[in-house]
């Protein structure tokens, strides 16, 4: 057990700390787990604990503090400098850094032992992408089937699991894994040839060095007598190995984090690291920081009630002494347009009536595609906004690519747009071939599109490129024919609508197909963004006939041109008031670590929040619930939750199902406002069951009788499958079904439309 230290009554290191914070700060020897709830002052605890150690005789160079961002590391150093007197002996040499920065220092210091040149280069994401593309070309992997992003993610995951290229290749059991293995081997050869490491190499190489070289391991263990890890719930396997290897002898390891805020499993974070800390250290001291210094009581009560539905967690009391505050609101809106308008009105009132600056407000959403309607509503309401840690909807690469196709379709002379998309996605039209055709076109006084239409192998262009160019031109010809040519396609009598046209361009061009092949979360979001562009086209209303530039008859071609003009003319740069700032629009993932006076969370619907991927497993569902918990706890004073009863997806208006998370919130903790106007369109399954007096046990029993484990079923989307188990749930029973084509899925029985088959 740690030996307690005495402190003067006026010690600034302990001044103003709560009793749990004080216990964490004054703990010295032995393993320590600090469960730090949201807004509980964890950074203060870490920095004050380090200052406490130094002030009481432990040399600063024996302390190692690791976190995840340079900003967090810099903030820690600044706070420690303010707490520890400059003339205090032993205050120099402390290591406070990110995991990656620490690993760079270790690998350069012990380069020979790590079998690396001391001058190795560190590749950033762009360098890594270029090197991987070269490697994939050498491995004969077609980027149409093997996207560089997906291959990079697979290699990153392997390195975080400490699998080098040879080990990964040896374990590759299927076609896809073997393809990744070929790319991995070629990629590592490229890195070695350039004396370079990528970010994942820093962690993996440091792990291998610590495990494989006893002298290096013992030297580092002897130096760093006290190891502190911030945001421990976000560590991956490699980071776990580094931290625990360094602390293996002295066992003076302090980890600070919150399992309830573990939301990065998709990029390798392993929640079991923090949940199983006591299993690794049976004598660990555990201190819970439950007092929240950020949010008022009503907001915190809502968050605490929600997260209690998770099983993978460590319970701790969450409470606030800031008063009850405003009661959170939950509003059901007619559709996404109504939702965006309502949010804009709410923020306008907070600004005008309560004096809250725009910079102290934020709107959170699960998927980036939801920002488009919000952006348009904010522009109409003249509310300044910024997209945080992301890109405005129409500036996102996949949207700019799609718009380039549409601009080239609307104006065949737009060769800037044409060059952008002629080989996006890749279709075998390389730069050399394109340059050759451009020269031929200039010589013949032809536009680029016409030059591609007429090029032959006799012009010095490869047969593959000629075929690809002709296919590309033919695709545009088909699109123009569907618009009725230059003069046809009158609005109201055209063969297809603007939304139909935009959807077909996205599909035929290959933009959609390339993203559907990827399992990456960011590619799923890009796919959703393309669907949202179709919705934007479906909602577009051209100027009335009385406007100066409105034609008497709207052809589909002119409608497309007007749609593109509207997008291009959008500019909000002059709306930002430096004094008041701007409302922040951001995803729930990007919101972690931030706080705002006023928060609005939109899209509380099944398939949005929780995301559709949550249907695959209970673990995925729990991470989605943690994500919602993180969003709620970003709010300091005001919280608005909303849902659209009808949401437009790819131009089609669809009824939505209320998020099960709403049903998990205690009714007394928030106000519910129904502004949808059509009861049977938004009524939740939970409310219906409540009126009928059904409980989850009886529902689960009924479900088990209807679909007993082992029975064969048919799903309208996934086909044939076999029920593996029935899982009771607070809002609706679920069935885990193993399908013949797509594997295991977790389905909400109320909405799954399962049909039992005879065995």
C-alpha cells in the first residue's frame, strides 16, 4: 500500500480538490486506477499528482506521462510548470508526451538495438498513402477491388496487434487476407528501402524492442519509476504492452480514464484494457471521480440513466453541485427540414434571449450526412457556423467528385471538372494517356471529351486506355440522352427527375461502387454523404418564373445547371462575427473532450443513433450508447435532443423508428414535445408496449416461441438464415441470426420482417 505523505495546510497542489481527487493526487506507490467521469477534473488530477511526486522528492526524470494528443501533453506541461517552483531541485527532465512522440525518442535512442538507422524518416498519412499505392501496384492489386484506404486500415490493425508482414501473411486464411498480405509485404519493402516508419510502426517497433532486448527493457524500467497514462480507455493492444512492460518491475502505474467514454473501437481502442486493469493488478487502488464540474444536475441525470444500460462498464456515481438547471428537451419533428429549422430557432433564442455567444453552442450528429440540411437552415437563419474537425458538406471530396461529374454533364466544355473525374474512381486512364489525348485535342481544335471520343491506338494511346476513354464518353452520352438532349426533358414530363439523374450519375460513375466495397467507417459515411446529395437534388426548388434568370420552361438540363449554380454561390465567410464566433457543427466522435453551454443532438433514430452497424452485436450497440452518453455530457446548461419522424434518404422519404436510447431515458428527466403532427408515423415501439402493458420478458417469450433458436428464417434483405439466440431487451426483443450470405446479424424483431421457414 502507498505511504501517505503529509502536506502543509496551504499546499497549492491540494487546494480546492475534492476528497476523491485528493486521494488520487497523494497516492504514490503501487498500481492506481482513476475512473474519471465526464467533467470530473481528470487533467487536474494527473498534473497535480505529477507535481506532488516531484515536490516530495521524486526526480522528474523518473516520471513518464503519456497521452494521445500534443495539445493535451502541452496543457499538462504548462499546468505542472505553474505548480512546481522553478528552483525546486529535481524538477528537470520529466517526460510528458504522446505515445507516438515517446516511441520516436526511444527508437532513435536505441536505433541499433531496434535494427533501424538513427536517421529514419517518419511518414505521415499522405506519405503512407503514396508508399502504399506504389506497393499495391508492385503487388498487382487492382485499386478498383482493393482500395488503398481499406488496405491501409487492415495493415494498421495488424501492426496494432503486433503482427509484422511475415506473421500476417502466415496467418492469412482467405482471399482478401492474402491480398492484404501481398500489399503488406510490398509496403514494408518500400518502407525499408526508404529507411522510413509509419505511425503504427512507432508503436509496434517499440513493443518488439521492449520484448526482445532485455538490456533496453531494464534500462527504461529503471529510468521511468512512475508511469501515468491518460485516456486509458482509448489505448490499443500495442499501447497496453508498452505501458505494462515499462511498469512490470516497480508496478507504479497510474491509469486514468472512463470505460463509459470508450468510443474508438473502430480504430483499435480496446475497452478491456481499462475494464481488466484490476485483473492485471490485484492490489490496485481504485478511485472514482463522479462529481461533474461541467453540467447541471438534470443533464447529468439523463446521461447517468442512459449509460446504466451498458454491461461493459464500471459503475460510479455521477452527480453535480451546479444546481438542477434547465430540463433537457426532446422534440419529435416532421422531417429533417423541420428538425434543422427547429434547432436553428432554439439556438437563436439562446443567443438573443439568454445572451449565449454563438461560439458556446454546438450541434452534434452521428453521421456527417446530417450536416447538409443543418448548414442550409443556418444559412437561411443567418446563424454563423463552422464544421469542426471536418469539412463543410459541399467541400467533402466525395461530394466534390460527384459535383464534378454533374458539372461536366451540364457543361461538356468544363475540362477542369472533366480532368478531376476522368480517372476517379480509377478506370485505366492514366496521366500519360490523358496528356497525349489533350495534345491531340489541341492539335485538332477539339474539346477533351470529343478528343477522347475519337482517339485510337494509332494516336499512340494504349488499347486499354482507348477502351476506358470510349466507355467514359459513352457513359456521358447515356446520361445526356436521359435528359432528352440539349432541348428535351421538360420538367414534369421528363423521363427522370433531377434526383433520379444525380443518383444514376453517382451509381454509373463507380463512385458508389468503390465505397460499397469498403468496410471502413469513413467510407460508409462517404456513401451516406452521396445519398444525401441525392436528397438535396430531390428537395431542390428552382427559382420562380418571375425571377430574372428563370426560364419559361424548365428542362432537366437547365434544372441541373440551376442546382449547381445554387451550390456554387453558397458562401458563409462573411457571416462569422469575431466577437460572437460561430456555432460548431460536428460529429459525436469529434465532440469528445469538448464542452459547450448549449448542445443539440439531432437524429435520435434507429439506424442513425444507434448506427445501423449496432445491429451486428451487443458490443457495437453499447459503443453507440457510449457515444450518445459522450454527446449528452458535452452540454453545460442547455440540451436539446431531436428526431425526424420522416427522413429523406437518397431522395426517398422514409418513416423512421425512434432511437431505443430515448426509451432508456427516465421520463421525469426530460420534456417530450411532439411536433410531428401525425401520431401513427412516429409512434415508438416502446410507447406502444407501455400502453398495452407488455414487458420485455413476455415479449421475449413470445419471440422465442415464434422464432425458437435453431429455426430457419427468411429476411427480405439478407435472405436465408438460422436463429442462433433470442436476446431480451428493454425496448424490443432481438434475435441473433446467422445468414448464409452476410453472416451474423442482430435484428430487432419488431421491425425485422422475419418469416419462418419449414426446416
